C-alpha cells in the first residue's frame, strides 16, 4: 500500500496533471508517514502530561503558602485596627465588600474575596482554635490558627500549611492538619 495523499486540491493538482515542480512524484505523504508523525506527537504528549500535573500541584502549594502569609499579615492589620476585638476568628471578618460601606470589625475589607471564601488554588483555608479573654464584658481574641489543606491530597496539593498568631509557618507532608514540621 503506497498510496500518496496530496497536499493541494483544485485545478493545480487535478488528477492526471503533473505537479508544478516537473517531477513525476505527486506531493503528499504516505499513510505510514502520517501514522509515524502522529505516534511521535502522542509519545511527546504522554511524557508532558505528568509534568503538567506536578507543576500544577507545586503552583498550588506555593499559592497556599503565600495565602497563609497574606492571612497572617491581614490578622496583624486587623488586630492593630480593632484592638478591642484582637484578632479575627473568621475569614469573612477579614474580607468584605468595599461598596457596602466603611470597614467594620465584621467586614474589615483587608483580604480579597477569593481568599475569604475559604477556597483558593485547590486548597481550603480555615481560621479556628481561637483563644479569647473577656475584658469588661467584651471578648478579645488573643490567638488563632490558620490552616491551608489540599482539597484533594495528591491531586491539588501534597502538603498542608498551618500558622498561628506568632507567624511561624509549619507544614504537614501528608496533607492533614497535623502541622509539626517547620517550613525551611
């Protein structure tokens, strides 16, 4: 089977006419040549697909780490802006819509909406383990813990990240919430 597939159509390469170059070989590729090219492209794609997945996980890990640092900075700003309240114990209090009015302790407008939703770049973010003291009948948050956990361990990320009011970031290499290893 040595059939050739022409590269041009119409009057210039009509059946029975000679190609413009003057040779007797018609322009085109054999079926075997086309199959070889397709096979090479498929092999290259199969080699690239795992690399793309690991790059995405690495990018999600980096984004989660940066987001934890952003939350820590937002908590410091919140605590200095609302000293009677201390730290925030919810991501929603760190966010808020600027068109809704002036910032307040329940909507301080410090964080962007994508992070205050609790979901970003394949990670789930939470603020919890809040410690408080009551002074003159008002609760003041004196401690918190922020966690960033992959939505699907091994697919959207490999490690989880945790921090507290002291700003030290630790991680759990298994993707859980047992952050004991210091981030280097």
